[in-house]
C-alpha cells in the first residue's frame, strides 16, 4: 500500500499537491478544533458524562515517573522524612479546620437574631416599619428627591387600592416553598403532593455541635400546626470528620460529612406523602376469577430527605446507597451554606441569576464562535463541504 501511495503522489501535479496539503491543514486545524469545541459543549451538558469524568478524575492522582524507584536508598530514606513532615502538616490543617468550625459557631450566634427577625416577618409575627421596608433601586438613586417622593406617593396609593380590592395576606405567604421551587437542586426533589405540606414551613435553622463535641451540624425545619403531621420541627443531623485518616493521611482535604441521621415524622393517618396506595388485579389460576388487591408502596417525595440510608459500621455501601448519600450530603451542605444565609435572594431569584450569569455567558460565547466559524466556511469561495466530510447545513441533524 505504501508503494501505491507513493506512486500516486509522484504522478500528481505539484499544484494539486498544494491543494491537498491545504485541505489537510484545514481539516486538522480549524475543523478539528471546531469539532472538539462542539464535543466539549455536548459533554458539559450531559450530567452522566460529567459524573463519569469526575469519578475518573477523583481516582487519577498522576502517574509516577519511575524516578523514585531509581533513587539510592539513602535518598529514599530522606523522602520518608519529608512524608512524615507532610503527615504532621495534615494534623495541623485539621486543627485549623476545627478552629474554623469554632468561628462558624461564634458567628452563627451573631447571625441568628437577624434570621429570627426574618422568620417573624415571614410568619407575620412582626410587621416591619416603613424605614425597615425602604429599599432603593439603582433607578431610584438617580432620580431627584422630588421625583422620588412623587413616585413613592403614587406607589402608596396603588398599594392601598390593591389592599382594598383583596384581603391583605399575612407575612410572606409560601416563602420557603418558593425558595425551594426556585433552586434546581431542591425543586428536583419536590413533588406536587409535597407542596401543600411545605406551605406550612415557617423557618429553617442551622445548629452547630457544642464545643468539645464531635463536629456536626443540624438542619431544623420548623412547621406551623398542620393537618399532615404532628411534628413542629423536622431535623436532620450531619456528622463530620475533621482529622486525617490514619490509613491514608495524605487524602485529607478538610472536614467531610461521614453520615447523617434523620428523624421520625409522625404522619396523620392518610396524609403520609412518602407512601402511595396502588391497586392490582389478580386472576385466580384455577377458577379464573379476578380480585383487586390494594398495596402501599414508597412514593417519591421531598420528605424522604429525613430518612437517609444508614451507613453500616464498616462504612461499606452499595452503589445506589452511596449515590443517594453523596447527593444528600451535597444538598445538606448547600442548604447550610447558601439557602439559610441568603434565603430572601433565592426567594426573589436574584441569587439564582448571579449563579447562572457565568454559565450563560460561556454558552453564548460558544454559540457565537460556532456561528462565526460556520459563516466563515460558507462565505469562503474555495470551501467545499465534501472535502471535510461536513454535511450541508440543511442536512445536519437538528
């Protein structure tokens, strides 16, 4: 085959050879880059590919060059001394995170009065003053004082008119339910039958473990009296570890959630949204008669959040339980770190817009680049889609 290829090349006109080289360069240059970018975008939009890639990356710590094996024994001995120093660094780092946890506990006490007042406003236990409700938008800051007063008076009259037309609601109705529905991570857990229950959610609080106790935090969901269960508080505690594993000290990277414990929900009879009743028809083999059997089976619900899989003492879990716990830990951490401190911004959607800004811009840039490349190709008088294997635009799969 090599001889035939050489013969063909020898018989080709030099000008033709230049054309071939140009096409090959184009194919291996811009075209391959374009395809690579498209493939990358597709991968980034596929959560299964991302999860698999992350799993591979988590287990990929680099490949040893073989240099260590070639070192003299006396040098290896000194490297062991460095590794012992690294272990001591890990233990110091653990102490650092313990002090960070103490700071979190300290500042949580400072935040709590503000969160309590937030809860009082949401539940109508406290009506904020006009001064507390004053909020200037960017547009208002640019207006003159007289114009601001005029607009405020107009807005006040409109509000009074609306209040006359309908009953004035208490507090901020469905505050936490709206927060949950606005956040993808939480809305994915919500079912339609969960919403009437979550309308009674009045507050979410974070409680940290006491000084001297093992590191942990508890999420408390406070409910007003309702028809679904008798609990006033549903809680979930996440137990954490902030010390290097003796068997693998170099893997330490700060506190990690090791397990979590939910609570028992005292459901009112017939109101348990985590269960559903199904009816099945069974046919008798001999007589041929048919009967209907009623069975109670588990139902998808946000409230399954309070009954996580138990972690056995040996720490070994099957793949499904491990995946559930991994997602559970992520949700618990997100509620603690983002939802509770910034609830009003998730209620209004402002926090979500901030989170999404970067992703939207990257997506637009990728689309623009792809569009520009296609336009360049179509405007190029020498461009032939048959040469690069790309089908015409009207033939491409949408």
